[in-house]
């Protein structure tokens, strides 16, 4: 029997209140882990980018297009080993227009060279390359939609209006998490031949492989210099830099998520503090007895802080136990499959779990300092008069 | 008024000289005890009686070292309590005083034996096994060897008070202070408790100071002090 052991038993006296408090700590820990994982995953996305890939787009905006011939010219430049190009199609499933997934028109053969991490069985690859209406679909999206090889699907175009029919030529998986598994890739030619003359032969962006990852800065500058005197100028950057520039647009959101995670933990602390304070009020008489039989104010404080510590430990561990499967196999799996470029790896990091658990303990104890001080300062005679 | 013998020639264990105790209620000063002189012999069994507000519980608190006097001096078991720090008085209480309360004040999350063991947590260098052994011995002494694993809610009022007495004697203190120990008990249970206190006094030589309203309880004491308006009634 120890003082902390008795404190642990004390918290079981009001089971409902303790259970609710432990749940609050657990849920706060879980959400802290999740929000911090969002920030970590997002900010570390650039680390997962391929170092030997650079992307070229219109200098002004993502939404403005470049002539396809730029891709052919870049392919001729020294240090560039492969080039592909793509257009954002903006297609939707007419059965469920709110269900977002990427639909991109590309040159299939060059795409598979530039993105070697996209894997599909050889027969499916050949089928896709030879069918102008063929589509290569990420396995996560195919599973979600129930699409199989050989199916005929129709997508409604938003940027390019009308219903567009495709044959599902293949299902792809990826060897890395930086390419999402929920994209519909299809032939750029199929899109291009359907467009009016004034919109033909334009691409949204160009992606190039380079032989020396260390030269990405130099080659990017050379690409942009090449088109500097043309009507349409370019901006070229490494895939990592592209991800980071994209991230910059969301920096306010990341800060907000950071703030929310801290506020959540702080609220948890207040709730724990309130629970402990209620317990202290109810047990004033018992603390008086302890003091009467010789326990010191520090022992009483130890009782109170011990209760908070136990709540923090139990709630924190429960939060971790729930957080790992929830993040790694629930939200994480969904985000990796559907938003792989933004969240290439959405897994609980040990340092985030340790921080969450540490904060749960720390804030539980900190929130109990005030009630503990009050309990320790109680006058013995006054405490004994109170009936619990 | 003091009655009967006061300790068969033994030395004084409690000495109060000119003790006063005042409280402030806002700007109003309340003199609860006034210039009180009192001695109690080692091994005596003494009762404090008096009407509500007469100062008997305040006097008991001063003797037990729970509070300090506003004036005068209190010497208990060789310690001058008025000069002691809060921490020193806590140590004094742990070593010298056993408490028996009217409302038992047992910890509901602890079993009978664990409640009795509680004061022993303060004893340095005592193993868990020794603590348990001493707690069990104290419970046997009060006749509760069959209730050691019971929680307070599983015990009757009289049994709870016996556990309190076991807790009071487990550290082998010289003095037991009892504040209305039979106040919440029926007559039969009250008699049992008073018999037990009597045995602790006669067989173990404990000095017992008991506050009571009950004349029947007071009769068990060898000395009865009557207080009225903060002074001993003559």
C-alpha cells in the first residue's frame, strides 16, 4: 500500500465522473495525435518527393497552359532523360458528383517512364497503351468504385464538358506513397482530338526526369531561360519544391491545426482539473483525518496529484491505444490512398505519440496543482469539521 | 469539576497553563478558552463534558496538537506544543496521539486492515510485511480478526468505530483522544466501544482523553472535567 496506490483507488470512487474524464483525456490525446500527424505528414510530403524529377508549369498560374511542343523541346535538353505531360481533366462520376478523385490526361508511355513507381501488370499496360480510350485507374479508387479491368465507365467533364467514355484497361498500384492510388489516367490524345482547334495541343504541366538529382536547380533555370523570350514563360522546380510551394498556400491552415491541437489539450487539462477539484472538495474531511494522524501537507498534495497522474496515464494510454489503429489503419490509409501527394505517409510517428502521452500526463498534473495546493493548505481542525 | 482519582501517583503527561484560545469572526473576537489550567496523569482516563460551545472540542484539539493556543502553554508527552511548527506537530501527533472520531472517518477505498495500516506509512524503515502484521494485531485486539478484508461500507457502525480504535493504537501512541466516540452508536455498540477504551486504558496503560455529551460514557472515565463558557467549572 502506497500513497499513490491509494490515490489510484480514490479515482474509482465516482466511476461515472472518472470514466468521463478518462474518455476526455483519451479523445484529446487521440485528436492531438491525429492533428499533429496531419501537420507532420503534410510538411514532410516534400521529403517523399522524387529527387530526380522536375516539374514545369505556366509562370503565372497552374491553371494556365503551355504548348505541348515545350515538352518536346525540354526532352532535347542535356541532363533530361524522360519527359511527360498532363492536363487536369476535372472529371466526375455522374453517379456521385461530390466524390472527388483526380482525372488526368497524359501520354501513357512517357508517364510510365517518368513515374516508374506506378506499377501495373504487363498485359494491362499493353492494353492501356494500345487503346486510345483506355484508362489506368488507381487500385484504391477502383476498389471504392467497384471498377474492374474491362469495364466501360463514363465520366462527366467539368473543364471539358460532356460525357466521356473510357475503357478500364488496367489497375495500378504504387511502390511509394508519394503517388496517390485514386487517380484516373487516360490518353491525352483522346482529350486533344476532341477539342476545338483553338484549345488543341496544350498541356497543363510537364514533368521531366533528370540524370543528376543534384542538378535540378541548374536544369530548372535552364528550362525557364529557354522559354523566357517566348509568349508563354515557364516556371520549373523540383518535385520537392513544387510540393513545398503548394504547402505554402496552406500554411495558415497548418498553423490553425497546430493551434487547435494545443487548445484541445488545454481544454482537457481544465476538465481534469475540475474533476480533481470536485474530488478534493468531497474528500476534505478525509484529508483532515490524514493530516490529524500525522501526514504532512506534501502528502496530501501527493494524494491529489497522484489521482491526476493516474487519470493522465490511463487516459493517455487509452488515447494511444485508440490513436494508433484509428490513424494508421483508418484515416491514414484513406489519406494515403486518396491524397497520396499531400499525405504520402500518414502514420503515427513515435515522437508524436510520446509528445501526446507526455502532454496528457503533464497537463493532468499541472491542472491538479491548484486543487492540490488548496488541499495541502487546509486547516486540520477546519477539515475535520466538514462531513464528506 | 474534577472527580475521582487522577492517576495513581504517575507523572503528568498533559499540562496546560493559562491556556486561552480565541477565534475571529470578522472583527469580533470569540474567546473560546480562557486562562485554563489543567493537568492529566499518564495512564488516566479523563472525560471532557460540557454544553455545546463550551470549548471542549477546542481543548481536545489543543491537547492533540491539531491547533495551537492563543495564549498560555501546553506540554503533552514532554513536548511544548505552542512552540512547534506545523510539520513538527504532525510528527508529534504521528508518534504520540491516536485519534477516535465520532464519524469514524475511515477511508472508504481501503479495507479494515488497510485503514489500520495507514498511519504506519509514516513510520520510516518499516517493511510492508511488518506494517500488515501490526495492523492485523491491532484489529485482533479490538475483536475484528474476522473483518480484516471488509470495506467500511460492509461494517456496522460499532465495527467501524473499532477499526478507528485499531487505527488509533497501531502506532502504539501514549495518548488516545476520542471526540464523541459513541455519538453515532446505539447503546449496545456504545457500551462495547467504551469497554474497549477502558481495556486500552487499564490493560495497555493508554492515557485516554474523551469528549462526550453522554453522562453514561463519562462515567467510564476516572476523571471528568466540566467546561462551561471556556473555563473549567468548579
